[in-house]
C-alpha cells in the first residue's frame, strides 16, 4: 500500500519538479516492484578457458535460452574458469550456480576418489548430460608417436591440476602405457607454439569434437593424431563406467582414416542447495532449445534431448529433483 501511495505522490509532483525526474522516479519504483514480484535471479554457468569448448557452450546455452529465461526473471551468464576440477568446489560453495564438467571428474568428486580421496563432494547434483568428449592426442611429426604406447618417456603437454584433461591423464595412463611420460603443464593458448617449437612432443586433450584448438595443432606444423587401439578402448570403458567410446571426426580435420577413442560426457552440474526454480528453468530451457543449439556450435550438432536426459540418469551424481520434474513435465521422463 505504501508503494502505491509513493507512486501516486510522484505523479502528483510538486510544482517545479522536472517531468523527466518524476518519470524516472516512477519507473524506478515500478521496476523495483516488478523485480520483487518476478524474483530476479542472476545465474552463472562455470565453464573453462576461453580457447576450449566449455565457454562457448555455456555462452550458447545462455544465448539460446535468453528470452525464455528472461521471461522468468533469470539472467544467465557464462563464466570462464580453469576447468572441470576447479568447477567442483565453486559449485558447492555457491560461487557458481551451475557448471559444466567431465563426467569422470564428477565421479571422482562425488565418490571421493582421486583428488577428492576421502572427501566426497556429495552435494553435487547432475542437471543434464550434454555431449561426449574424446581423449585426443596430437604429436609433432618428428616425435615418432603413433600409438599411446609410444608416449612413454615423451614430453606431453597437459592441463593444470584444476583441469579435466589432467585428471583424466592421471587416471588412465597406467592402463595404457608401460612407463610414465614427462608432463608439462600448459595453458591452452600455449599448446600450439610448444608443440611446433619442439618444447613438447605431444598434446593430450579431452574435448568435444570438432575442436578449433585441435585443428590449430594439426594445421600449424607437421603433426599427427596418436591412435588408441580397440583393445585399449575396451579396457578403459570396461573398467570405468563413466567413459564412452567414439570416433574422432577426422574428416573435419582433413585427415584420412578413423581414429577410435574414449572419453567422458560433458555434464551440466549444480548443487543440492541450488534454487529449484532456477535449476528447473535452466534444464527446461536447454532441452526445449536443442534445435537452435545444434546450429550454434559444431560440437552441439548431434544433440538429442531424449538421449541427453536418458544419459543423465546414469550420471555419477544424482539427478537434481527440479531437473527431473522439468523433464517429466516435458514428457522426456516417465
């Protein structure tokens, strides 16, 4: 009642008060009232480095869903981060509302293994599985590395401890190599020059395909994909249920032949304590804008809403109840 009285008193402005000032005050008061009624929310989606895939994917999600979210008073913002491992703690702390991370990182954090040994992050909740990410290794031509076994003793560019690729390397190298490699921590923008200048012999990456960065490695200097054999893929996928098999689309890099590989699923994650209204709105906005998202980035070209939801049911962390309710409402879950 007081707010209405205030607005009315502004309309009945004192003589001499400029009309523009009065109008601005009325708009401000009215806007505040609308914001309160609509529960304005500012939602951050943690991603990765600018040169990788997570950041543009988070940006595309916010862009595709803008109108639908805005109608509910939700502002969506992609946030650059060091990567998956970093995102874990910052989602739980509330510094990030949601984040994209590799499913193997999600498994390790939720179960309390690897970097989280004895400290399970049980507050993590899955929202939606997005797309597969494949282990991708590119070696300098002079390194004579054509299979994963050839990497033993070689100088390998990997991400920092806060990144998903580094965590994947730490988990699988003993299953694939007889001896360790010499690791070099590199930011993604450093990897091309390091490879072509001979500072390293190969780059190890876990990424949705196709990747602009991988294309840059291959085009900047003589180099080749390092193959993963079928027995190696079978061994990894059989041992670790959060990995899936797939083929690197070599035709998109103008490279002949097929390159078999394995990798996790990029998964949108939140905290159990997140606002259910926001989680449901984001989940619903993504699956109802899949057609648009498929045109926004090549890595999203094969999205399928039903498959994404079904894959989320087997994600390492439980499905957030608000996301589950959204998918049931849309008929994607029974």
